[in-house]
């Protein structure tokens, strides 16, 4: 094939397939030029092109020969050569030209291919392995860098003795550039290029792929040949665009060789890609809502190009050309994030996306190339070339942004691409009715063809991994998990999972927890080791009877957490467990855990049973599951709190013979075996026979009558004539009484109506019979007057009709009924009451009914206080002010001298209920006579004393 390379500079013939086949058959002898031989005689190299030459072994010789596109004998070219370290080689820069240094390195004839053998090349022996840099400067053009060099040849030979033959270079595939800048001389078909280039693109660490770029009728006058990995910068990656729409010109990335790169290694593999997820910017939520901003995240095990297509129109096809969203760029090893905002107008439903991760991707950006006809083709070439025929490759482009009149090729080959076909076949441009299309073509060899002032992108890739994902776009007002909370509220407000009815998996639905007191994000809100849903047995969000509190680690406050008491965490009281709802599970008088009663920070036996709160019976502790740890007959509480015995030593226990809960020694206090006064009988559960066990009456079972306890030695503790048991609703045998009234055995008058319970329950049977008043209700007939008051005045406490005259009685005739003055009817004038037997309770000169104008027994706004002499505390009684025409509610109009008769400051010090007796109501004393009396008083006293002395002397 190497011997067939001159065809690249000629128009492709119809026999191209036969020629390519012949090339493949002679692959082992193929050689290629490294210069004009490859570009073509009429494709001049701009001097701005920076050329690099690969040296793979020290001692190799770089041979350079160049012309200046002129037959002028004075034309010369400067050649600057630097080594891989950036240092100029010995003798650089070199100047070549006719009759210059014997014509070394100079090719005189322009616009033709180099001679079969170059006899006078500039020879540079390489001492360093790596890429050397070669720069040309046509000295005929002293300014600018758009002059051309023509022809040129760069050949690498193993030594200086090897002949330089451009058609058969000994060491090909060494010359490359990131940007070949070429002047084809015009837009016409006759100026077009049919050259081939080779692009080396990495496919991973230590591997790469070689691409063959075949130009078929490319006419751009002055054009570039560059290669990169993504095309135009995002967001135009993979898209052709007008130059005016490209903010930042694309940067060259890959080296473009004139021959198959000698450095090519081949290999590589498709990248491993993780699942695609959407991460919202404002919250962590598995649902996506219209308008959400966030990132699409995925992982990769290698650097690769990505194209993420979102089927936004939901037609089942991933096609950006049809309006789908295309997000593209360069992914790196690890986690990658791609910003994306869900369109606010997008309806709820499934949203499919396709991620393509590609390595070895090559984009040829034809910059301001007016025409490519019959078009570009790209093939894959794997080393070694001798065993490889250029392989067809799917080619991709999207020209919709530049597709205008004159475009011949399809506007887009997305999503499947267009195969470049067999290398041996000619390029075929798309025309109406044309079959076998295999090229990317555009333009008609005119200066205004579609490629004018545009970037036309054609790209391929070596390996691809495709991942698809379906994201669910939900309505914020919906309820995906049916837990009663909207999707939006769960994501933004509660931070719960809208796809799980029970986010924390504790057995309680999220809405129950949100509307209750537990945390929907914590399975064990109180941290007691028991799940919230186990504690809330009926799952209603409330603490009901028989349930522990999921917001309190220690529901019963005994010092032991619910999780320690409920050892298997099942919410039930199982054998061997203490009761998390009972501070004293075994009823021995000691709390199950430990409560520091005296706040001294020390654990003492009288403060609990499980002193270290570990749920285990340790040395020195009593068992909270057994009332009598040592089994000696006396409860732990009695031993610890009462007798001071050792609850772990059965030998010192006292026995409770009658089983009433009180140990014998506390019943028979003097131990004489006789029931003495003040003692209960240790052999009888109910010593006084009132139907109540001694241990029930002596509630703390300490043998002492404490406040709140009935007397187990007296059948009728309060002496109302009804036995204690009957008052509590049981008979003498302790059996419940049907219809029992249940009164207070510690109060003779349970309802405070002035009648003893034994008077109301006349037959003392604990049941309200016909003709009896109710000892539980102060006013049995509900007429408004207490039973005792009715009995006193002779009315019937069982007939409400006769209560009214009593209620309406006004004993003092002040207009206020007695019941509103003595409100509680106890005959005592309390601070908030007036005297029903005194028209003027406070003695201020105004009747109570005058001061309480609406006669309702309440001090209303605008009324004076019938319980206070001076309502405004200004110094004068309300009656005095009223008679004088003053305002008894305004202290500013009171007489400032009123203090002389008990007003002012003196009155302010009097009790709020102080009364002025009618006989001592203050009278106003004229000010002037009073002052004269005060002035004369000393004189009168003095004169009297003198008279006394005179009388005494007689």
C-alpha cells in the first residue's frame, strides 16, 4: 500500500477499489512521503505551521529539504530546529537556498513533488529521544507568517548514510502537527485536496487508536487540518456551527500525522460507567419535579467523552436533531456531574435518557472550508499497518445549524451515524436517488458554499459504553408513596422519602410521625433501643394506655430506659423483663432502676434496685422482677426502707402471715402476740372488718396511719356512721356493691353540703335509696341551694321547686339576693362577698345595691366597690364623694385633707375590706376653726397649768 500513496495527490479514479486492493496486497513494502509527497503538489504549506518529528532512537538522522515556492535564485528559507527539551540543535537556525552553502537542504522547483532522491538534504543527527520541533520561515516574505514553503520533505533515517527517497522513506510515520495550515490556492474543484492524514487518539493508559482522515475534494483556499476530542467547546460539542456563534475557538488536541504513526500502540477498551442519578441542588430527594435544578451524576473508570441525550419529547428516540436535550463534554476518572435543570413545563411521568461514554474519539473541524465534495471519510487503522486494512467506521455529524442552500449531505447522521464504507470504494456524496452514500459532503466549490465562515464537525470514536436510565418526573402535589404527605412537602419540608411511606422503617407512616411527636427520619426517636412503631403499638401517633412513650427513653421514670426493661425490644412485657410502664415492677416498694432521691450522686440501695442501670442482676443489687429477692418472706422494699434488713439474706426477713402486705412485726408492733390498741391483727387481712384489707388501708404498709390513709383499726375512720369499705364501694367481705355511691371515708361530709354522709345515706348501706339525698352532690335536687341549707330552713332538698324563694331572698333589702352576696352560702363574709344582712357592707354611706348597680354580685366597670370604703383610694369615702357631687372613681377630686378623718394615706393603709361604722362616719370640719383650735390649744393648756399652781399655793 505504501507504494500506492502518490494517488493521494491525484484525482481519485474509478479504479480506486482495485488500487486499494493492490495496496493491501503489497502492504509490507508500502512507504509514504513525509511532506509535499503526501499533501499534494498544489497544496502549499503555510510557514506558520509548527511541525514535530518523532525520534525513537538516539542517532537517528532527521533529513530536511524545502523550497520557497519560487524559482527566484535569491529565495531562501530559514529552518529552526529544537530538541524535545526546547533547546535549539547545533547550527540552528539553518538558512537554505540556491547557491547557499552549496544548496544544502534546498528544493528549487515549486508546485511539483520532490525528486525521487534528495541528494543534498539538511541532516540533523538526533541525540535525544522524543519529538523535535521544526519551524520554517520563507525569507522572501519578511513580515507576517502566511508565506508558504513548497515543496518540502522531512525524512527520518537510521543513519546519515541512508539515501533520502521521499517515495520510500526508510522510517515513516514520524512527522506530525497539531495544526496543518495549508493554502490550496482557490475555491475551485481544481484547487481541492485529496490528501490523507492519520490522527493518533488515546483510548486509555498505554493504548491508542489511529484514524485515517481521507479528504475527497476539500476546497477551502486557506484551510487547517486539526483534530481534537470534543469538537467545538460545550454546549456545541458534536455540532457544526457558524463561526460567529462560537465564543471560544476549538483547541487542537491530537497530533495529525502524514503517515501511520510509528508510535501507534493500539488497544484500549470501552469504559466502565456507573448508573445515572439526578441530584437536586436544594434537597436530597429521589423524585424529580418540574423546574428542579441539579446535576446528573455518573462514574467512569477512565477519561472519556460523554454525550447525554434526554428524550425530552418522549418519542422513544434519543435524537438531539429532533429536539431532544444533548449534554456533552469530557468525563474524568471518578464521579462526574453534569448540570441540568428540569424544564418547568415538563409534565409528570417517566423521562428516559441515554449516556454514551466514548474513548478514542476524533473530531475533524473543517474551519472555513467552503466545500467537501464528494466528501470526507474516516477509517480506523490499527497497527501494525502491514496486517490491517483501513476499516469502515460510523461517522457522525449534525449540520442543522449551518445547513443552508447548497448543502448536499444529510443535515445529520444522529443517532446511528453513517458508515464510511469500504476503503477500496470511492467516496459517494448524497444526491437525490443516490445509493451507497459513504461521505460527509457539502458545498459546490463556490466561495459562498455552506462551509464558509463555519466549523463543520465530523467525528468518530473507537469504543463506546451506553447506559440508559429512567428518571421519574413527579408532581409536587402528588403523593407517590400514599402516606398522606405531598411529594413536595416530603422533599422540601420534611426531608422524608416521597417514595417510601415509612422513611425510617420504624413501623410508623411518615404522616403519623410528622403530625405527631416522633421523628420520621429516626427509627428510634428517643434512642431507647425500641423502634417508634413498636412503642406506638396501634400506630396512631399518640401514647395510649399500655404503650410506652417513643419520645421518652424512660417512660415510667424509674431510671431504666424502655429498651433495657423491654430486653427483646418487642413492645411486650415478657417473662424475665421489668415493666417499662411501672416504676416498681415487682411491687416491693423499690423503683426498678435508680433515682437519686437526695441528689448526692451516689447509688444507695434505698434509691432503687438495678443501681448501675444495665438491666442485669449484679452483686449488691436486688431483683426488680422479684418482690422478695432473697425469698425470705419480707419484700425488698420493707427490708431496705423499713426494717433495714438485708434484702439478699433470707434469714432476717419478717413474715406477712395474713398476706395483707404488711409484715407481722409492723402489725404486732410490741411483738406480744396480742392485738393492742393502735395495732392491726397480723393474722387477719381486715382487722377492723370494714371490707378493706389492712394493706389497702395502710397504703405504704409501714404500720403507721399516714395522711391520706384510712385507719385499719377503725371500721369508720371519719366517724360519719358509714364503714370505710362501704364508702369505698365494697361490703364487709370486700365484694363490690352494686350501685355504690363511693364517698370519701376520710371526710364526714364528702360533698360539703353541710350534711354528714351518714345523715344523707340514712340506712348507711353505701347506696342512695329512695328518699335519701346524694352524699356526693351538695345540691341533690339541683335547685341551686345546698342540701344542708334546705334542711336548715325546712325546704325539701329533693324538690328543686322550693329552692327559688331561698335563692331570691334579700335579707337586708339592698336589692341584691342573698345568694349573690354570700356566694358559697357558708354564712361567712369572704373577701369576694358582701354581707346579705347589712345593706352597706363597707359602711361608706352607699347601699350595696347602689354600688353594685346591676345587682349581679360582681364589680363591673363604672361601679364602686361595695366591699371598699374608698374605691378610688383618693382619701374620701365613696358616699362622701357621691353626696358632694364628686367622682368616687377618680382620686384626683378627693379632698387633700381627708386624711384627718381616716382618708388619704391613712385610708390607703387600711384593709381593702375596712368598713366605716354608721356611728362613726366622718363629718367635714371647717378648715379655719380647726386651725384656730390647734393654735389656741397650747395656750389653754398653759393657762390651766398656771391656774393649778396658783390654786395649789393658796
